[in-house]
C-alpha cells in the first residue's frame, strides 16, 4: 500500500508540472502574437565613384566612347540607364518566437505519453503484486490441501490398523474356538474309545487275546534249573501298535529266584512281536500278565 501511495503522489506531481509548463508556453505565445511587428523602412542612395572623391575625372561613359570611336557605327540615342537603388539594410533579427500551438500540442502529447507510461508502470506493478498475492494464496491452499490429505491418510491408516487388529483378534478367537472344539471332539472320541475298550477288555475277546499272548510267552520260555514246580509271576509289559515289546518288568514271582525272573523277561522279548487283538479297540499299550506255565 505504501508503494502504491508513493507512485500516485509522483504521478500527480508530474502531471501538475507538465500542466504548468503548458500554461506558461500558451501565455508566452499569446503575448508574442499581440506585440507590433517592426515595419520595413525604404532608403534611397546614389552610387559615388571613388575617383570623384579624389578629384580625378570620371571615366568616359559608354555613350561618349561610342561617339569618339571612328570605327563605330552611329547608333540611336538611348535613354540613360537609371542607377540601381540601394538595397535596404537587413532588419534586426526578431526575437525567437514563442512555442506555437503545434509545439504546445506536442508537449501535451508528451505529457499524455508520460502519463500513459506511468499508468502502465502502475498497472504492471499492480499486476505483479496481484500475481504475487495469487501465488501466495495458491501456495497456502496447496499447503492446506496437503495437510488435509495427510490428516485423512493418517485417519484412514488408523482405521485400517484398528480393523486389522479387530480382524486378527476375531481370527485368533475363531482359531482358538476351532482348536477347543477339536480338542473336545478328540477327548470325546478317546473317552468313547476307552469306554468301548474297557467294555471290550472285560469281555471274552480280550481274555482270548491275552491268553494268546501268554501262550506265546510260555512257548518262548526256557525253564532254568532252579525253578520249582508251581511257578507264578506277575509281569508288566509295554508294547507299541504292532505288538513290538519295548520294556518288561517282573513285579513278583513265586517258586523261584533271580534266574527265574531273568528267564521270564527273556521269554517276553522272544515272544515279540506279540499277537494283535482281533479288534483294534482292544489294544492296550501297557499290559499286566500272569505268567503261570504248566508244569
């Protein structure tokens, strides 16, 4: 705003100065036009020969020379030539004329051009200022748009993060529920299998299977010399599916000594793999058998 005020004051002073100059030029021209012009004065004179001034006879005229010349033909008398009139003296130089109307118009045109140039400069300055303001406003709007976009992106990212966390929790809960249901189902199957196995193991099929195992062990047993009649031993056997024996432990034994115990263990390992049950539900990993060979 200060720059525009200074430009306006300078333009006003320039216009007033030019108007004053034009007014002075018009007043001077008007005064010069009203002043009387000097009139030309006519002067008469005669030509005087310098010989007359020195007292010498003047040279013969052309007419006298013609009359005295014997060879010349007679000519008709002519009127004497009139002496030329002296030229009037040069007038004194007139004062320089004041600026005429066309010059005044040129000054007005110059003033108009200067004013137009000032207006153009002011318009150009205003245009540059307006362009600067528009550029700053555009930059401000771009910053605001960028800030809003960043805030929106952050908000969307936060929402997505919360949604992902919620989805992950739901998936984890669903997986936990699925595993729990699988464990419950597996437990029910095991309980049912154990119930069926217990029922089967207490039945005649289990007794027949265990009798087959005892018979194989008895066939593999080699009686030691120290064994007495009426041998009876309680044996704990661990097997894997397929009947392979993994461990044997003689818990109690009557009618014998350590040699008898060792012979019973050896007989169980010889009988491996043990016979399989007719029904897989009858299978027992840990068996308790009564080894009682017939004497």
